[in-house]
C-alpha cells in the first residue's frame, strides 16, 4: 500500500484510510454492526496495508468505537494508527470532557489515540470548546501522550478555518474534499489555508457520501469512455490523493467489493495526470448541474422533533434524480410512512443549523414533495 509520512516523522500512513461510520449492519434500519462481516473487511484491509482507522464516539449510535477496539485488538498496537473524535456537541459541562475521553479509551481498548479530532467543527460549534474549556483538557492529554496528534474535522467557512488554525497549535485538520466540493463547498480555499500553515490534510467524504461512486449517466460516461475498467469511485479517491498535502483519504467502506476496489486503486497509487484531471473536473461540473440535493447522509440534522426522516427522503430523491427506478422512490417513500414524510415538517429550521452542507432543509423538502406528487 502506498504510504505518506506524517510531516518528517517515521509515521507512515496508508494513503487509504478506513472510515468506520458506515460499517456493514445486521439490519439496514438499525445501528447494530454485523461484526463478522465488518471484521472480515478490517482483516482484508489490514492484510493489504491499510493502517489508518477512523472512528468517532457517536458513529453507529456509539457502537463503532467498541467494535473497532475489539476488531483491532488482534493486531500489534504499533502497527495501526487509530483516530477518534471528541463529540463537543454532547458536552454540557466541563466534567463531561474527561468522562467522554476515558470512555473512548475504554471503548477502543487502547491507552492512546494516534490522531484525535474535535468533531464536526463549524462556524458556530466551537463555542462549547470555549465555554467548557475543552481545549485545555485535550492539550493536556496530548502533553501526557494520550493524544499523539491533535486536530479537528471541519465543516465551516474559510474565515473560521483561518481563525482556528491560528489560535491553537494543531497537528492536522480533516476536511471534506472531493472534485465537486473543491469549488461548491470552498474545499480549494480550505486546502490552501492548511497548506499555507503547514498542516497536513486528512480527507473525508472523497466520494461525497457515495454519490461520486454513482454520479449521473452523462458525467459517468465522461470517465468510463476514458477508462472503461476503472470504477467511478477510483477517480474520486485518486483526485483527493493527488493533492500533495493530503496525508490519507478516508473511505467509509461497508462491503468487501468496495474495500477490494479501493485497495486496488490506492495500493500502487498514481496521481491524476493533467488530462485525467480535466476529465474529472468535466464530470464534476456535469454532476453538479444535475438537480440533486447535496446531502451526504451524515445525519447531523437528526433527530427532527417532528419525526421527519430527512436524510432518508433526500437519499430517495437523489437516487431517483440519478436515474434510479420510479418504483424505488415510490416504495421507499411509502415505506417511511406519513409520520416520517416531509409533510410533518413545521419549518422550525433546527436541522438546517446542524447541516454541514448548508442545505436549507425545509426548502429542499419541498423538492421531495414535488417529486412525490409527480410520481405517486
Ligand atoms: S425544519 Fe422541518 S425537517 Fe427540519 S427539524 Fe424542523 S420540522 Fe424537522
Ligand atoms: S441534510 Fe445535511 S445534516 Fe442532514 S444528513 Fe443531509 S447533509 Fe447531513
């Protein structure tokens, strides 16, 4: 597996990292992990050189960390890099910080994290870090060796990013970066800020929650004509890894065919050539112009107080808009039932405030209504 060294250290990180937020599940509607299937993915990944595993306190409704701890226990601690995250959004008072951190060490069955992040920082969400002295606790953990590298995952504006990177002595930052968000979500500007500050960039959502592994017919044709044997996902991973300040590209893998395909792409990684880069940008432009709702399925907007299944509705909408079957939309929409459909929305805007993609959720739900009225 192709690796990059963290700054000038001997920490050699696989260019493909294993994101542990979409592990195989026993029941698609429940958070419980299919541990046999997930362990098989981890074992295959580890045997093929993936050595970076990224989990978080709240992934799989708090079941990801305990699984990751169990699954990696069989491997020597110095042969993998483990990342987890402080859920600032769950911190109500200062004492919560140490309680959560200790619980995370216990969950993961480790006595240190290689990479530790303040989770999902946006323009507003850093306030709790000040109010509850979270950074003081995390900096002490780093000084004590329980955090080797301290960073944050970011979903805000370039201005806020600039402010934060200058405020603390960070070791890295995790950005949502892919060939659609490079322009649409200011990823280019954010990457440049990290580069200027000498901060390594870890990439999340290189395939935008899987949508760039599907694209739309017209955009997909641009890439398939050039390389019929390569998956659409491979273009997205190579795009992110072509940026020289990227340390690793995370992929939230949930099936063996994804793991195998991603490893095939990254084990002998080749940066995109100029002509390949032009093709990817062309496909991205076509895709962006299609009428999808840019939801990544992260579920930060949930739970809706009125019961609306926001990401599920957007997924149904996007799949239909990407050329999926009418029946899939109709069946999926009916399966949600009236209590989870967008008709329950009171436009309270609670969800919009939490959406890292800045989706105006009530407005976007109107598109779902229009589609449902057309198809039902
Ligand atoms: S705006 Fe609508 S969908 Fe969003 S939280 Fe409020 S009721 Fe739920
Ligand atoms: S609407 Fe926004 S917060 Fe909710 S799942 Fe989609 S991207 Fe995430």
